[in-house]
C-alpha cells in the first residue's frame, strides 16, 4: 500500500522528536479557514496541509480496515483541488469539514495508544478545536439542505470523535442518528437506489451503510439506542475493493453483527428500559416476538463460532473481530443464564452449561496470545466494555457453581477471571468505563487469593504491582551486552524485524527502556522475556504463568 506522506513512520518505528502542542488561537479572533503560511505551504484551519496528510496516512494504514468508508486518494485529490487563494465555497466546505472530522476522530483514537507520540513527528493537531471548527462550518454552509455521502461520512466521524470523549456519549448518539437518518433519506437501505450508480459508487455506499449498521447495533447493546437499520442490501464485495486484504476483516465483522437479526437488538433495547446492567436480559423471552427456545440460543452460538479470522488481516482487525465475537457469545450465554435455560450438569464446552463462560474466556485468551498490546489499544475504549462483559459471565458462573455443585474446584475459572481482569486493568479508561461493573469484578478478583500470573499478564497488571520499581531495577542491573545477546537470540529472533537497541543508548531510565522493549512484544514473546530476566537475576527459574499453563506453552520454559 502506498503511503500518503513519506514523513509518516509505522507505529513501531522510534522517533527522537516529541509531540509539540498546536498553536493557540486568540479566542476573540476567528482564524482564516484556508490559505498559505509564510513559507508558501497551504494550510487547513490552522494546520499546514502536510500535518493533515499525516492523519490521513494514519487512517489508511491503521484504521481503514475497521472504518473502510473513505477513499483517501479521492479525498486528497479533492483537497488539493481547492482554491486556497479564494474564499471558501460550499463545495470546498464539504471537503474541509470532512477532513477536520476524520483528523479529529483519528487524533482522539490514538490517545489510547501508549506510543502515540511516535505516530506523528513534530506538531500534531488539537482534536477539540478541529471538531468545533467542523461543526461551525457545517452550520454556516447548511450542509443538510443537500445531502451526499461525504456529508454523511462527516457525521459518522463526528460520532467516532465523541464516543471516545469523556461525557460525549449523548453527542455521539446524536451524530450517529443523524448519519442514519441521512442514509435513509438517501435511500441507502433500498436496493433500487443503486440501479443507476457505477460499481465504485455502489461499493462505497454499501460499505457506508453497513458501517452504520454495525455501529448502531453496538450502541443498542451498550446504550440502548433503538435499532433502525437491517441487513437488507447485498454485502460489499471484495472484488470491487481497492484493498481487498484490508476489507476482509470488515466483512467478517459485518457477518458477526448480522448473526442475530434486527429483532434480537430490538428486544434488548425494549427490555433494557426496565432495569440496569444485565438484569434486563432476564425478561428477554417474555415477549412472544422473541423465540423462547434453547435451540435458538445454541444456533446463535454456533453461527458465531463460524466467524473466522484469517491470518493475513491486520492485528487491529483481528482483535476487533475476536473480541466482538466472544463478547457476543457471552451476551448470548447471559440471555440463557438470566432466563433459567442453562443445564448445570452439561460440560463446559456446551453453550448452555453453567461453566461455558470459562470456555468463552479461555478461547478468547488463546486466540489473542500472539497479538501485540498495540492492536488492543488501537481499538479504543470499547475494548474494556467488551472485556467486562466476558468477565461478568465468569463472575456469574463462579457464584452459581459454588451453589449448585459441592466440592467444585473454582481455581481454574478464578484464574481465567484474573487473566481477563488484568487486560481490563491495562486498557481501562474513564471514557466508557461502566464503573459499577468494574468495581464488582475488581472486588471479586481481589477477594480471591491466587498466585499472581507472571510474564505478559503480570506486565498488563503492573498498575497494581507494588514491587514494580524493584523489577525495573533488576532489569537495569542486568542490561548489559550479554543480556542483549540472549534477548536477541531468545526473544527478538526475527531477522526481518530486529529490535533497534542502539536507540536506547542514551536512555538511563529503566522504566522507559523496559516499556520500549516490551511494547514490541507479543504475549508469547513477553513470557519468554520475563523468564529470561528472572533466570538471569536468579538461578532458580520461575514457573510459567497460569495462562501459559492453560494454553500449553510450558515447553518453551522446559518445565
């Protein structure tokens, strides 16, 4: 894939430059919208076009696979065709606002990355001011009078910005509903609308329609937003896609969110009004419009199992699909649980068994073993929301198994809950965190005394590790040439992607060194790294973590 701007580094490249705060504009003076800076470079709002291109490049490289609604080459062509010497026209304002919306959404999304500064060299943008400018110009030119897919896309990215903003959920839902209303007015739900359009237009509009449907269904589960859209037009075709490898992950996600039909989401919205948290699911089958059968739930679970993750899609897409899949499996189990449809004597592989949440969580942990932390962070705060649902299933299973089975060994399922919670603790933010549920799971984890998992999960839960500083100190004491050689041989054994140790020569902070090394590791590499560190410091090797034992990774430790 070609790069939008040659100045952009990949997410794993190091940068010696730190992020610089954007220039501030006097609150009493309106900035010019388009023009040229003293060096002759065109600027958009208050940023040179080269800075804008960096954010468009990040969208194409990192987020196209989950938001495949923009043709970046087309957008850039429209952008450079604007006459920067003249006042803004309505046509230019549509391009202008779309660019600001996507830049604001990307800027907010990357705030969840631990290495966000490395994505943008030099000056970045201020997301809030870009979004305010976008909204003001939309109103000034009254874009809603004559709708098109570019105006609709701007509303969608305003949703993406606000959903990642503290206190922005209601604004996000308003912009999502606005985009959906535009789609209906444009007739995107009607197959006849596409009759006189080119193949490229049809493909772009189908992607846009289904992006809205997926987003709406997610919001219906999490925030009770009534569902309007249904899977009533053909899915986007990979044959019409410029980047088929990137779109494959999106089509699998689309299949995932299409497994339960619209009536499933309608019912969840209706019942949610009656109570809070997951209690609303206890009335799920009380309405005649929802099939009250175990067979229906088993069928949903099986169809979710059929959603596959292909090896060639991006790590960000893999996390999105795998987490969404197991989140929906957990929701499906909770419906059965709240309606007394479980069989307490079934094996844990049975989707209607009381212990099935352990299977769901274990399969999820196993499926993401080789995926980097970066891929989780890139999916934003929604990661924690879905992980908490999986954790709640485990918690409910633990509580009930203690009541229905004597001498039940709860250690394995407690260990699994602890593993899920360490992920939650790592990625939690204050943006969309369901505080009450988080505290419940936290209390349950803390009340049960289990050995701390080592390796990858120990690093993930480092916020609660009181001996963290000692660990970094031990790491610093052993960071010599011999240790680096062992690290290269045992962990960074990929000659195509060696670790640039020379970039750490001027760094003396052990925490920074440790974080910069471990941020590049997959969970499996992290286990090897921690074991190497422990065996270097202490002649008695540590045992592998409970997670590695569950996943059959003991051989790499020779235990």
